[in-house]
């Protein structure tokens, strides 16, 4: 029985379970599966929800509301009507929100690179001439870490709790070290833990004294409206909180429609204080003559207001909530009694974060790979790809069909148990 409490099993029980799991794993390998739980991609059924976009704005409909010919160059910061709709979604005044193409990650990269090359506009030195660091709440999003690694910026992991980063650790670090210039935050339904920053954490981030006068919060609100339950979890207004705390330029806000409309062909946004928006705009002007206004018009016709966004997200939820429910059910059925794994139950977002015994995550990922189940590489949720405990695995249930997801999760739990039993056997041998 796979619900045996592994840590407290007798040597005989462990040996029998090991043989049974080995056999189950051999069967999985023989089944020649090709399943993928790696990237948080929308499923085809989710992309279908926005297929109307493929016919919009429609032949002849190229005029913006003010009469501008959207086919032509210009309009560097995006159409005001689009910025107003998405400003409501991301809690930023439309005038302080820039639409900047199909990828918010590209905007994050731009912002970091501009600060490295030119500084943040606070009168401080460019970040590039110095050895600077960022705080990285972990587990976190690998692409955030990749941006910093490529630029030689030191990453300091800090624990991410259910209500945000461990602020005792964060406050001590930023108060002491003027070379700590930033922190990555995924404040709602975080990738991969599902954490949601509490009002207290937001207030502390906004008000904490920092040794660096050009300290910035990179507020990646990628899952702002991506609820998985009836509860539309609320997030405090970071911009207003920073302003009220006397740190109006502290937050750089990012968001996109990648997991709202079409992941590869959506809109992305940068928001912040008027001063920060002007700062980025200056560099955008060097990089482009303007964004894809036809795509903006297309999105404006499809999602003319925030209420339309809410409706669409309810339809996404109908597609993906059953996938999360299924994965959580199988994890509970197969692992709950074993005492070797814990996992998050997110209220939104795209991921479940799985904790296996220390030293087991890479082995579990390797066992799954042998069985044709692709998992996010162990360590990916940590800076430099190094999970010091080798215990975290990010699970992404949205993309596979329900039938594939069931097979993949069943197989995954066999690999988790097998990895844990192997470890238990070697530690028992060692005694
Ligand atoms: N931020 C987070 C936290 C994400 O999880 C993702 C996508 N997985 C992105 C940004 C990428 O956003 P975009 O498609 O707008 O570049």
C-alpha cells in the first residue's frame, strides 16, 4: 500500500514497498508515456476562449477611438483607452501605465538593463558599474533569475511564506546593504507557491528603510485576475502604499494578458510613478516608434472593460480548476499518508509547489523522466538553478488534457514515493 508512513516503516515493510514501487515504475517506463508538467502554459481550450481575436479588429476597423490610424507608426505608450481598461485591472492609473508589446518579461528585462546602463533616474550611479544584488524570494520564477544571472547581478534567496517574503529577513538585509537594489515579487498567486502578499507585507515592503536610495520593488503581477476559486483574492495597492510611505518611486509594476488572451500575442504593461513612467518612456523612444496598435484595438474590441476581463477569467477557471482539483486529489490519495511530501493548494495562478524529502527532488525528476513524464528541472525555482535542499518541484497542471494529467500525476506520485523510499533505505543502511 503506497500510503505506508515511510519514515516510520519497519525494514521489512520498506523492502516490500520498494519492490512494489520498482515494479510500478518499470510498468510506467514500459508504457512509453510522453507527458509534460513543465511550463505554465494555457491549454488549447483556454486559447480557444480568445479565438475571436483572430477576426478582430476586422476589415476596415483600423481607427482608434480618437480617429488615429492604428495601422501607422506612433503612440509610444499605447492607446489611452487600452491603458484605462488595464489600469483598472492592474490597479494603476491609466496615465501611469505603458502598453509595451506581447511580453511583460521583455519589459522587465528592459527595465533592469536600463537601470544597469543608466541608473534609475534618482541621481544615483548606474547599477552597471557596481557589484549589486537582488533579493529573490524562493521558490520563485526561473525567468526572473535568468535576467539577473545574464547581467551578473548577485541573487540572494529569501524565504517566501504563504503571505509574502519573510519580512524579518528582508528588512534586515535591505537596511544593512546599499548594494541591494531590488526584490522580485509575484504578489498574487505566486509562481510556483501560490502565495498572496498580505496587506501587512505590502505595507512593510513599501515603507521599510533601505540603505540603497535607488531600491526598487519589481512587482510582477502576472496572475492578478487568475482565480481558481469563488474568492477573488484582493491585493493591496502597491503604488498608493509606496506613495503614502514616502517612497513614491519604489515600485515598478508589470503585467500582461499572456494568460488572459493569447500567450504569445497579448499585451504587456509597465506601471509606476509618473517619474518612473517618464524614465522608461525615454528609453522606449530609443527602442521603438511604437507598439502594435492593431493588437491593442483587437483587445479593446474583445475586452472593452474590466468586467469583460472578469467574465473571461471565469471561463478560464472553468477549464483549469478541474485540473488543479484532479492533481490535488491524486496527490492526497497517493501521498498524504506517506509522510514524505507536502504541497500547496493555490487559490489562483498556474502552479502547485511540491516539497519532497531533502535531497530527493532531482532523483524524482530523473525517475519521472525515465517514465516519460517531463517535470520542471529540480532547482529551477531557485537562483542559479540551485535548490540548497534539493526538495522543491514545480508542477504545472494547466496544459495537459485531464486524461493526460491523470496519468502524469499518478506516475509522478510513484516517482515521489520511490525516490523517498530509496533515500530512506540508504539512510537506514548507513546507520
Ligand atoms: N511573470 C511570471 C510570474 C510568469 O509566471 C510568467 C509566465 N510564466 C511571466 C511573467 C511571463 O509573462 P509574459 O508572457 O508577459 O512575458
